[in-house]
């Protein structure tokens, strides 16, 4: 029922059918999908219950950033099912509260130690572009990716990219992703999928949990391209299954060919909210409304025009008041806001929706850096805490570089350029003659940011950039 | 300019439109890209340099007398904000980027939709051009009697 059969832009290659057990009953899945996706496709919304009030909980981010999808898998609690590939015969159970310890100790093999020149954490547009740049210049990096596929969030961007020819303008994100992934593979770059970096020690050693084994990666240089996580906003019922990050809905639709719902309320009219709404129409989903707390649309006007011409209303100065439902969203109540962003009593309106998507901003995924002692600063214009760095994207640890949304929330074209800059900086540190390439990439990036939409980023960077 | 950042759509008077004698018997590109965003494939795709822009963050402008109506810009625009308009044998003609299913069939009747998605009449699909080799992304050309509508028809709805 939730499977997308026809799509104007995508064709879904589904793996062979396998079976696993959910709460003791067999569930059919496609090889290559994650446990959370298999469950959701089979109509299962509730993955766990909350510790105190036993409220139903489902997945929220779908890319391994939050903890909303944690379940008990093969007896082990707190497993992020949104990034765990299904395996024939595995047992999956709803987690009750914080989860009980496994009945017997799980045995893991001794850690694998790797010595590397450059390790890249994250394989989105920034990580991939860094890897390609390094490989092209004779330095083979190692990539660590938490998700089952390379490409980060680029693999779900079905829309055509903006920018100039140099930044692949007019090409769809998914096609840019395929090309980049092919380049990485062709160059023989080694990568670990399904592998979560959990700790970074003394700027030298990265701890990684790679599908039942522990990796200790010691590297001369590191590039952190860990991206960002979707923000939750406070409202009554925000923990109900059916409340998703807009990016999660995009992953379900465009990576796994699954409809997140039939009738959707989109919260937020920035680019993410507008683009995902359009992609929902392409997947045959009804977008009841897009609401935006600010008095005007924050994303590119052209993205708004694309959904308006299909009759999707956009209500500005409007926010979500509550989500209503027993085991998942059944209704959403929205309310108008005055110029002080206060609710106007009497303007509440109930919408019949089964899904609420939050496109209310992103937070840079900086925890590994913060834990390792890289100097950080809170910069609202960049989305939260971000690492201090110079224009070569070097952090306060001289062998640690950053690229992409971890430096501040932006978009894929700038992430690709930042990946190049981080890679060229490392090559330059290694004594390679790449000064021209490095300065070209830096000036191209500043040109992309020179318009009114780049002003906020530019002002934010001023607060964290050192000479 | 109208309050398009509140409503999400432009009004006819917000769009730079060619004089009607320029439209007779030919198609020209109109742009509904009104914000300064870093993007320029329309300029790069134009074979006759009819689209100009002041730097990558500029707003595109079409020189209607130079435009040959090839539709390259309509095919490439990532914002789906380029359209072709014209008047042929007294009928209004509009070409629209379209990437939804089902695709309309050539010769079929479709509803004409305005920028708010409201039905404003019916037209006949006179052409479909694929713009993406492997995908169902097309430029749909529709013709209709009421040629005033060339200013406002920006979408179609397949009649089931």
C-alpha cells in the first residue's frame, strides 16, 4: 500500500524478497532496505514506547541522526533501525522504554586497526568531493559512512541543481550523486558502509562501529563531513508516529520508494519544505498545505511557484499547534501568528492529515568534533554550534578539516566546493603544488555566496573564521 | 512587484511580457525567475545569447526580439521558471516544463491551470518534448482559443 509503483523521475530497483521476524511474526522485506523502511512499508508505524508514559514512537530522521527509531534487534536494545540493513531471519522487537540488556553478552571480534593518510567521515557531497579530489592527486583516503549507501542526502535530491555549469547546474542531484559515487569507486577509494564513528580521540584516532566489529582508525589527517540533523520543534503530540523530518520523508520516497503518508502537512516554507512538497506531488501524495511561521516564504520563490501551480496552498504567519491521533497522526491543528509570532486565538484550523513533515531547519552534526576538543562556537546564522576554522577549512586541530553542513547549514553545491577546498588544503600541507586549484575553489565558493541568499552564511562565517 | 513571497505566485503584471506583435506566429521565452539566486544555466543554454544576467546572482532578462523560441532554457531551468509563449493561427500557445505522471498524450484535451493551480479553461496538447533522456521530464505545449491566457497559463491537468 505504501509502495510507490510509478514515478516520473525515479525507477526503483528492489532487491530480492527476504523475511525477518517482527514481534514474533514474519515480515517481508527487500534486500538492501533498512529494517525501519521494511517495517514502515508493511504498515508498521510504532517502533517503541516511551519510558514513562508508554507513548507510541516511530522514526523521525531516517538517516541515523536521531534516536527515534531505536528497537531491539536480535536481542540487542537501542539499535538504530533506520540505518540497519535487513537480514534474513533477524528478530526485531519494539523497544519498551530505555531497553533491557541482552540476556547474554554479545561477543565481538578484536578491534581492527587501520593506519591511514586521510580518513573522511561522511560520504555526502562534501565527503565524496574531498575523496575524489584527493584520489585524483594520488592520495587514497578511507571513507566512513553510517548509512548503507554512499552519497549522503544527495541520493534523494531528484530536483535539478542551481548554480553554474561548473557546479552541475541543471543536473539532478541524484545524477550528480551517481557520477560522484562512480568516480570514487573507479579511483579505488576504500569505504566502510553501515559504520558509525562514535568517538574521536586526541585528534588522532577515530573509533568506528562497523557492523559487529570495532575499527580504530589512526590517520594523519581527518576530514569531518558529517552533515546535519533535522530539527524537532515543540508542539503537542510532536512525538506521534507520522511526524517526520521532511528529509526523512524524502528518504522514504526517493531512496526506498515508500510513501510516508497520503495526506501531508508540511511545516516550513524554506527550500527543504518547498522542494520536498513538490517531490511528494511527484510521488502521488496529497500535500494539504505548507505553513510557515515567518511572514514570508524563506526558500527560493521558484520552488514555491512550482507547488502553487498545482494548487498547494502556502500559509505564511502560520504554525502548527498540535498533532492529534492515537497510534499515529490523524489530524493537525494549525494557527495564525501575529507579527510578534504569538498565536492569534480563534484562528485554529484542523486539517485531516496522516503525516506532518517538519522542515524547520537543520543542526550541524558536530558531536565528534566537540567531544575531541575542537574549538566550537554557537552561531545562529550557521544553524548551531560549528567548529572555528580558517578559510582553508582547517579547525583548531591542525590535522582536522571540515566540509559541508558541519561548517554551517548550506546546500550541496557549496558542500562540494568545501570538500574540494579541504582536500586541496591537505594536499598542500603534504607539499603538493595545488595552490591554484585551492584558490580557484575558494573564490568560486565566495562567488556562489555573493548574492542575497548567501548573505546570512557569509555573516555567520565571519564569526568563526580565523586567519 | 506583488507580495509574491507571501502568496507563492506572481501576478501577470509582475512578469515582463513581449508586446503582442512579437508573439504573432512565433514562440518566445518568458522568465518567471525574479529573485537574485546563484544560478545561470538559462544564460548558458541560449544559442543566440538572448538571455542576459548581471553575474551569477543576477535576475535573467530575455531579449524577446532575439529569442528564437528553441526551448533550451525551459528544458534546463532547475526552478521550472522558464516558459515559451506565442500566438499561432490566432490561438494562444504555451510550453510548460512538466514532470508529473501521467504524462498527457499529444492531441488530448487538458485543463489549463494558472499560477495558483486553478482551472481557467481547456486546451489541446500539440507537442511533447522529452528533456531528460532517462526520465519522464518533458516540455508540454498546449494550444487554446482564448489567447489572452498565454499570460497566465502555467500548468496543465490531465483529464482522466
